């Protein structure tokens, strides 16, 4: 017994020494990783603050030793560029309605899947899970035709509808999972009191679903804000979102680096603010999205 | 999100079973359910399900859609060069990117457990998930510019090359005049033609003694060249403190190690060698004939050149790297949440029993994490299959064909000028087919969870 304790005690000392070096090593390694992960965004930010003349002749890291060259000029130019400001406005006009619609329509359907009984419910739920993974490429050609026939091709409404439709499977899935956890007695009590389904939904389910709805909203917001492909196909130069406006500058990468870097960073600001403010909800959406 | 064994709707049905609903009440209930579902079903039906069927049918019709062509579009898909490259690249993506993201995520998640600033670390690694792939594309295209003065990656590569390479750089070196060696724009070459078995020395000046590499030693005469060889010495023809004969190897004169020597025949470079510490070189394996010996300009220019990252050769690797930068954080966060939900007593017990950290990791932690790892992996595969933005944004025009993937090719042929919506539809269906197995995994997992 005594021997064992000693052996254990010895190992603890050895472990402590090992642990100390291990910890230092882990810390140094992760600091390196963190720096490596930060450099790309940081480089873009510094580039966006350099005059075009500097950016075409030397790398952004030169600005670290010559901070005098940094200027807000690129951003001021950008904000006076009506193409960019319009496209930023378009992005907002696409993102806000499609986020609201996805949450609302997804919550209605999620509630029905969670607490109502109708024929084919389980079968339809499996359908929703199948749709979760459908690549949106399969819808591009027919929807473009359909929008053309309806005369809404290129309109903000068309883009919003497309984003909403492809956001719905995830929304239904996430909210249905969350709503099933609401205690049945609460809903039953309301029913006994004679509350209508709509009243139960709007007064009990939606408020209780707050965290899940926040997660979904953040997720949908970021997804729509950052979209390029849908905007590329379904918008015109007057309705294009910021991502499409920036990509049209890509053809001449080096010569346009002032517009590109400042524009790219400008397009990142809102998502980054949303991310840092609500990252807990964003993580929850991802976790819930893949179940467990 | 655990789902109870009896789903809530069943439970409510059973409760109301004691007082069976009238047929009218039941119809009313169904109508309400339909009302709640209608907006979602209409949108999903019109913009997802119907288009899916339409695309499937459309894929059997010609470019303009007026002629039934059977499997032609699918045949074209696998025989045309650009679509075939796209399919091949997609396979590379699916094999490489999810594995890289998941393993990095796993390493980060496990190590993150042991540091105090794990919250900050998590935010830093996870942050790229918030920004658009377009912005990420602009970032990576900038970082991997070929010019080391502009692209940060090549700036590092060139700096490392200069620090570690065996070919040293001797900027400003010139041949000693009047010894039969001349210089043309940094290329130093012998004036006379040589046959194998002969020697050519290069007495150079214009290098400061303090700039000599540490491994430089006293210059030595080259060994006599045998058949198929050309030998010689490259040295600094200067004795510190004076003395010595110009063009001859004198005591105190240093050999120039790491200089590349090319032997140029009528068909180009026939052989080359790198000089030793004493400046000697031996080029071997030469056929009989007339050769010129030269020291290429790379030995004497200041900067090594950058790697052409954005050329066809490396482009897919670079784009995959940018994807990993974004999605490793996703894998890390998912795995970290799996870790935090894990009961650690097994690991503790194994440690007490003397298991090494590595054993604990591979034998206990990873197997326990397996369900989470599968979820991450499947999610990444589904995501990688339809990769578009990064591949659309990062490659410059001349590397676009080499970087092609299915989603980009689908866009190009149907919207980006190809004007062939038949082939575009077939490509979209191919994507759908590739996703099917992973859909099936998702459905099975969902059903298994419901059954408890």
C-alpha cells in the first residue's frame, strides 16, 4: 500500500514536469495556429487601408513598419461609389425579409410537425431531412425559367423567395426538434382553456422557442448575407447584392485591389459583428442542425 | 436534442383518445394543420421539389431543350475535357477537404482543452465561418500572389529559401577580368568551349569576405576531370590583406560553396552541379561533344523567385487550403462540444493506470467521439460536393480550367456563356446523385434517433 503511494507520488512529480513542458508546447503551438488563422483577415484589413500605389508595388506587411501610409481613402471612395452603396442596400433588402420569412414559415411548419397529427407526417418529415442536403444547383435552371415566365427574374422578391425556400428544410428541422421539447402539459392546458392553435403558436410556442429562433435567424442571416451564387444568377446590376458587386471587380485583381480589399472587408463587417455578438446562438444552430 | 420515444403528437392523440373526436372536429384539425404547413409546402414544392423533377427531365433534352437526346448529356459530361476535369477535381475535394478539416478540428479541440485562453482561440479559428467565401477568396488570392514582394506566402517562402537553401546567393559577384570568363546580366559563363575531361575555373570578385557563407573553406584546385566529367573551382579570387596572383588559387582565398554550375550543350543544359565548401564542382555523365560552362543568374540575383501558387499546378491545393481555413473551425466547435459532453472518468482511469496521453487519445477519446466525427464528416462532404464560391473567385483566368469543379462547370455551361442547359441540368443531377448516399445516412441517423 505504502509502496503504491510512493510510486504514484513519483509519477506525479514526473508528470508535473512533463505536464509543464507539454503545456508550454501546447500553448506555443496554439498561439502559432491562432496567428496563422488571423493573418489572412488581418492582411486584407491592412491592404484595404493602403493606397493603391503602395498595394501594387509592395506587400501589406510593409505597412507595419510604415504606418504613415495607412488611410481611410479606399473606404471613402467606396462609400461614394453608388454601385457599392446600392448593392449594400440590396443585400440588406434581400437578407432581412428572407431571414424573417424563413423563421416565420419554418416555425409554423415546425410546430405542425411537432404537435399536430396529420396523415403522412412522419413521411413528410423524412422528406424534409432529404431536402436538407439537396444541392441548390438542381433548382437553378427551372427557377430561372419560372421567374422569367412570371416576370420577376432579377427582382429582389425572386431572390428572397429562393433563399427562403432553400432555408426552410433546415428551419423546419431545427425548430421542430426544439418545439418537441416544450412540455406537452403547457400546450394541453392552453387547449383546455379554449385557446386556438394560432393563439397557442403565437403566445406560447414562439416565445418559448426564443433561443432556437435566434439560432436559426443568425444562421440564415449569415448564410444569405454571404451568398454569391444565387445573387449571381437571379439579380441584375440594379438588384445585385454586395458579393456580386465585388466579384465583378475580380477580373483585374491587382489593379483593383483597393476596391476589392475595402469592398470585401466592408462586406465582412456586418457578419463579423453579428458573429461576435451572437456566436453562442450560431454555434447552437450548427450543433442542432447536425442533431445531438 | 433528444427526441422522446413517443413523439408528442402521438401522445396528444392518445390522451384525446378517451373522448374520440367527431369527424367534423377531425376535419377541422386537419385543416388547421394544413394551414400551418401550407406556406412551407408551397415554397418547397414550387422552388425545390418541382425544379428537381424538371431538372431531371431537362437533363435528357438538348442544349435548347427542343429535342430529346437520351443519355447524350451524361455521355458528354464524362467525355468532354472541362467537365471531366471538374468531376475529377470534385472527387479530389471530397477525399481531401473533409479529412483535413476534421483532423485539424479534432487536434484543435483536444489541445484547446489544456489552455486557459480556449475561448479566444475558439473565436479566432471559428471566425472565418462568419465571412463570405467571396471575401475569403479575395483574401487567399491576394496571399498567394506569385510576386514575393506582394504575396505574403511567397514572401515567406523566398525568405526561407534564402535562409536554408544549399544554393547560396552571391549578389554582385563578377568574374575577374581577363581570365576567359565573362558576365552578361548576372549570367557568368566561360568564353571557351570545353569537351568532357577538361576543367573550367571561375575566379570571382565583388563579394565581401564578410558575406561569405559560414561553411566556406580554403579554395582548392578541382580534381582532374575523367571521361564524361567537367570539373573546376568557383572561388573568391581575393586574399584578405593583399597578395596572390589574379586568376590563381592562392592560400587564403575562399571557395564559394553552393553555386550552381550548368554545362550547356547544343540542346540546352546537359548537366549541372553545386559547388562544395572549397568551391570545387564535378559535372558528370556528359556525352562527348562541345560544351559551355556557365553559372546561371540565379546564383547572383538578390531574390529567389516565388512559387506560382495560382498556376494550374497548385491552384486546387490553394483553394482547398482556403476551404480548410474556413471550415476547420466548424469541425473544431462541433468536436469540442462533443468533448465537453463526454464523461471523462474513463480517461482519468486510464491515466491512473499509466496509459500515455497518446494512448488515451487514440484508444478512448477518439472512439467515444466517433458519432460526432461522423456527423462532422458527413456535413462537410455534403458541403464540399457543391463548392462553388471559392473556386469561382480564387483562380485567375488561366488557371480556371485546372481548378474547375462541378458546381462551377454547371454555372458556366448553363449561365456563364455556355448556353447549354441540357448539359447544365445533367451536371446538377450528377451533384444530386453524389449527395444521395449522404442523404441516406442522415435519414437513417434521424430514424435511429427517433426509435431511441
